[in-house]
């Protein structure tokens, strides 16, 4: 709201979404169970208009505020307020980027702000690199999911190959081999120990059975 007032002094208007945690939002515009889908609720001041629109299901709404709309105008076909239609037509740049990043996000819940920045850099790099790739391919289309899956696997590949060189549980090692291949060409088939070798407890059978065997796997 403070930003809108400052923009008005410069004869500039503002249209954008508002977080439901803002204190200036009236309680009457907050989502509640009695609201119908595709219903709109408006609030007016001398210079601003705020609207709450229930789009998909009850108790879920989107709130927008505008300093250039001053009437409760709703489109008859889409049932959406004019404020939302105008916002969807003019939103570009940061809003579109945030939407694309949210579709395939690497972010995780954390209180460490350096990690938040790192995840944001990864998300933005994924979007921008696909744009560069599409331009270099001259019209060859590739989905964002497939494009992000390839570099994700390539980034993990050296780490997984390195883990094959250390001691790991057989089940985990078999999963890694199925994904990256056996870099050491070790056999996963059971092999017979020599007669001089001692019998050892079976690593596959439950410990309570205490079964001994001289057959083993290389992994």
C-alpha cells in the first residue's frame, strides 16, 4: 500500500497480487467456506480497489489490488474480474520467470539464506539455459522437464561413479550401477569362493537365521 501511494505521487498506477498476510486486507475479503467458485468480492477506497477471486475451489482465493480500476467489473464469459484479466495480459518478466521456476523447482525448505539464493540461481539458470538451447537448435522443441533432467543426471554422474569405488550396501550399489553402468566392470553374479576360504554369514538372509555360505558377490 505504501508503494502504491508513492507511485500515485508520480502519477503512476499499480496493479498486482497481494499476500494474504498483509494487515490492510479486510477480513471480509479473506477466503472462507461460503464463497462460491468464480465469485468475486470487491473493496474500495478513494484511490485503490482490492478484489478477492475464488478461481478453483472454496477456501482458496487470489487477492489483487489496483490503483487504476475503480469499478466492480467482471467478464461475463470467464467470470473473472477486469483487474485479473488486465494483470494476466500485462504481467511479464519477473512474474513469468517465477511461474516457470515454480513448475520445476530445486528449492527446499531451509532457514539458511545462502541456500535460498543458491536454489534461486539454479532455477533461473535452468530457465535461461533452455532459452539459449532452443535458439541454438533453431526451432527444435524440447520440454523443460526433459531438458532439466539431462543436466541433472550429468551433474550427479561423477558423484555416483565415485561412490562405486567405496564400500556401499549391495542394494544401493546395485541401484547406482543400474543408472550409470558398472565403471569397474565388477560382476554382480554370485561366485564360489575357493576351498581355502572360510564360510561367512550370508549378507542377504536375515541375521536371526545366522546362515553361513561360501558363495559371495563381488559388490
